[in-house]
C-alpha cells in the first residue's frame, strides 16, 4: 500500500512532463490509467530498448510509465468519448498535455470533466499556459529554455549557447504539476472541492533563475556567465581540464573550501582572490587551470581524498551509474521481469519499493473501463 493507494488518475499525456508527474504517483500506489491513441505514446518507440517483463520496451518509456495501465481510445469517436466519460466518473485526477483548445474541441475541457466528476483535480500541462500571446506557440523543452532566458547562460567559453544536458523545462513542469495536484488533493479533503491546474513549462522553469538572474529580476542587466558567481565567474565554482583531457569540478565557493584548497597547494597568497566579486577572479582561475592540467583526473581524485573541498570528477553516465554511491543508495533497480529502472527520488522509510509492470498498449479491455 503506497501513500497514494486508492486514488485513480486518468493520464492523457505523452512524452515527458505529464508522464513524469503520473509515474511519481504510480510509484506511490496510485492507479494510473494511461489513455493512448492507436499508435501509443511516441515515447514507446524511442531507442534505446531493454527487456522489461519479457518484452522489448523503450528505456525512456519504461522509466516514465511503469506501474500504469494502458487503454487505447479514439477520442474523436462516440465510443471512445463514452469510454473516457466512464473512466472519469471514477477518477480523482485528470491529466492532459495537449495544446490549449484541444480538450475543448474533444469535449473534455475542465467544465465538461467537472460536470461528470464535480470534485475532479484537473491538470493541464503545456509549454506556455492556457492563455497569453504564446499559448498556441509550438515548443518543446529547449525552445522554452530559450524564451525564458536560461539558454543564454547555458553557454561555452566563447559565449555561444549550447544544447542543455537536461530538459529542465520539462522536468520543472512535471515536478510543479505533481506538487499542484497533491496540494489540490489535500485541499479537496478539507473542502470537498476539486481544482483546475494550468501548469506551464515556462512558468515552472522561471523561478529556477532566482539565484542567478537577480539583477534582471530586479529590473537591471541580464547576468553574464563569465561574471556570475554560479555560472562561471567564480574560481571555486568552476570546471577544469586535467592532463588526460578529462575534467574535474570545484563546486563550493565558501571561503573555508578556498582556504583548504589553496593551503594544500601552497598558495594562500591567492586567497583574497577567492573573496573577490565574481568576474574578478581571473588570476585565480588561470592558476587553477594550470594546476589541474598537470595531473590526470584519477590523480586528482586521489589527491583530494583527504581534503575538505567541494571537489568532484566529471563522470559520464556509465561511470556515474556504476559508482558505489548509486548501489549503496539502491538508485538503480532491476524489476522482477528484467529491465533497469531509476528508483524514485521519493521513498519513505520503512516502505519497500519495486517497479510496477509495464503497460501493454491497450491492455485494458473496454468492458472494464467503468470499473
């Protein structure tokens, strides 16, 4: 029995933000019914693949849809609409990720769904929200990051923005939507009333710049990576190349770390530079670049082992997933039917967790949709 056992979620979303929201609910025991078109969620066909429950599944799809059940419905047909209405009648949460206006055209906007289930918690996830000048603008994660300002500081040494390593707008929306849905369910317990949630990827991502874009938030200039303390302007919050063409990271600007590092390197005279404003630490950055370039990544790992400095080697995913910390924390789990899953970040003390089975496309017979 998970924390969300007894809640039924109807999930019409695909790809990443919506499925991320609903898999976190499924991981905690919610009954999630994934409503798919005849071809299924396109993520089902995204390589690479692995064997889960004796069948070939996309690793992406498996990790975002485990523990759910699938029903195939044609929502443009009378039969499909009737089946979805039956599902809604017994649901607590309704999640959709279409462009604004689509659900109204299909006859399942909030007003229509609320008429079927008055206390429903209805969550719409879109790029820019249900209203405003950008509401109908097509966009996936990187376009949202670009329009929100984040891509401008996701740049290389020459100032050119690069493709981000994480789909932050997608993930921010999934987390924000989960929080909103759970808040609404708590509120419903007290008031008996459901809620409508307009969750935009753009809106969800924007608060993530509070610590880096303070000057712009206050009405001033936009931050520049080379002079911003968390984006490349600080020597102790920086990435350095090693002798074997690998990289290491210093990830803590606190003066105690600078003192420990520079003391061990015999350069306490450079300590005042670590206290200088970001963008004025060039001499210290140059010294550390030259220093780190003199040894291999492995040699630096050994050197830092007994020093209290926020240091880390830059690992690729194979190295990171094979690291002892991942095993010690149980962060990669193999299901009973095979296939590897990233364990949920939300786990409760004293409760065991195992990945739920994969949803076979259309596994729910229409005859049980009202159950």
